C-alpha cells in the first residue's frame, strides 16, 4: 500500500482505485473512516464506487498505516480536516466527493467549513451529532481506565455486537482484530476529543451539497432529520435495518453505497 509524506510529522497510508473506462476523466471520491477504522474497512465500497469514480481512501493520523503522533499531540477535528487538505494537495486533487463514516463524517463537517472549495459534495454515513456510549459506559471508561491492548480488545468485543448486529462471527472477529491493532493511547485520546467536540454550530454554514445516510439504530430518525434539515442544501436517506447494528457503513454497505451513488450520479457532469 502506498504512503505519502505530508510533513516531518505525518506520513499517510492510502489506496487509490479506479476502474472507469480509460478515455474518461472521472471525479474523485475520498473515503474517510472513523475511530478504530482504516482504509481496510471500505472493502465492500470500493468495487461499485470505483466502477464510476476514482476512489481514494486514506488512513487518518494515528490510525492504520499512518503516523502515530507522540504523547501530548493536540488532537482536534480541525487538525484532522487540515491533514486531509494537505493530503489532497500532495495527491494533486483539487476537489473531491467526501464520504465519511462516524468520526470521518464529523471531520467532514469541519472540512466543509474550513475548505469548502475542495468539495463537490459531502456524504455523512452513520455520523452521530452526539456520541452515545450506552448503559455500560464503555466508551467513556476507555480514555480513563482501559490503557493496554488487552483492555482495548475487551472493549472492542464488548461493543462490537452493538456496532455490527447479528452478522457472521468471522466478520465480528475481523472487526475486533481491526480495533485491537489500533494504538490504545490514540483510541483513548481521540475518543476523549470527539466527546468534547460539537458540530451543531457548523451546520447552518455548510454550503456544500450534503447527503446524510443513517438508520434508527443509534439515533431516532426525527432527531437525525432535525439536524440534517439545518444544513441548507441537504438530503436524507434512511437505511432500513432488522438485526444489523448502528455502524451501517459496515453492516449494510451495499445499501449505503447505493444511496451515495444515487446522490453522486444526480450531480455528475456529463462525460465524467
């Protein structure tokens, strides 16, 4: 997998796929993962997207194959957004369709605020405006109490059914491994930062055409529609679930990518 050096503090791992006819010049989709994720989690998204677009997926600072900053790094959504702008510069990409899930979607709102000229569209997939850790409070305990890899694996196992729902046990194990291979320190620090950050105040100023894709697994649909409607040029697609969990980008990828593709196709310039 290729890497790109952004500066002396950051090297970012990425993948770049495109299976569009070679005589076309497609627009680019940027896929941005959430806490605990990496470029690997988009395996089901790439084939349908890359048949029509150039698809670039990237590991955020601290995750996957990208650089892990030292202790004391001042994590923030804005810094993540600026990392991605620098990544686009390094890749020679002027504008992209930004697709983010979970934390990646929240970063997308900050990106749209700070770098609106770099976006064609913004798609927020199962992106919460409020972090909900559930009755056992695992997520809030993680930054304070679960410091090592064993604790991280235990937390991942305890919360994975809530994330994925009733799926193939092998899939659950794959996701537990993905989370367990993260830096426990980064996991705790970023969760704390995410808990302390809000995006509601950004919504009225988002000028990018925005799609919100979600289910009622984590947040009631009326609440999602309430904040989605604050974004001036926005649309909402509900994903129906039965036994799936709240991370529908993973548990219902075909439905999610279909919704995103429908949205992008409606805005694609002729010949692209």
